[in-house]
């Protein structure tokens, strides 16, 4: 199937927060934000890293990486709330719920992907600044951006995130 990649184009982002609102609408029952829009602008959640450090430190195996599509998930039933994943993640993706005492993170709206739809954050983006693609769908330009290693800690985690800079 192929690894999914988030592609964020800063030049197209109007800082409307639609991506954040879309994500929150799906995750109403969780008291934490799974997607953030930083001032740069930078829309970010879990990068579904090829080498997820969060998975490596989970003492109960609650974090899994689907080898077919690259999606990293947390099983809330298995999570013991130790916070190791949220402390080790270099992109601060797993968020700890004080109410539920468990960690949560973006699951790329797997239920929507299974029926051929995009995650809510992507659907709600009015300008097309946020997209997802499978690895085999990436353009030469996007592959070049990946090779430039524009995100911090790329050599450690190998995030599935492409940042198209406005500069």
C-alpha cells in the first residue's frame, strides 16, 4: 500500500485553523489537541515517522506502526498512561489526557482512509495547504524536499512529513 505522508505548503496556509477544528470535531471525547497550528505557520500532528521513537519506549506495546500504510497508532485500551511516548516524541505528537490518563495521537482518520476519503484535517483545509499522499505518489520536487531534511531530528525518526516552505 505505501507510507502516507503529510504535505504542508506554508505559502497556501491562511492560518484559519480549519485543520485543527476538523481534527477536534473527530476527537470530541478527548480533552487534548491532536493537531496544532503554529504561528510560522506550521500545521502539525503526528508525523507517522518511519522510525517512531514513541513506539520504541512504550513498555506495554500500546503503540503500533502499520507496515502497509505507515500509520502509527496508540491502542487506548492497552495504554497505561506512563507518558513515555509524549516525553520522547521529538515532535510532541502524543498528547496526554489528564482526564482519561492515557496518551492519544493522530491516527490519520483511518476509518475515512479505508473508504477512500482524506483525513478531516485535510478535508477541512480551504486552501489545499495540507494534503496527504502515499509515498509512491510523491513528485520529484517533494522527494527533493524530503532529502533536504528540513525538519529537525530527521535522521532519528524519519518523519513522513513534507514542509513546503513559504521562503
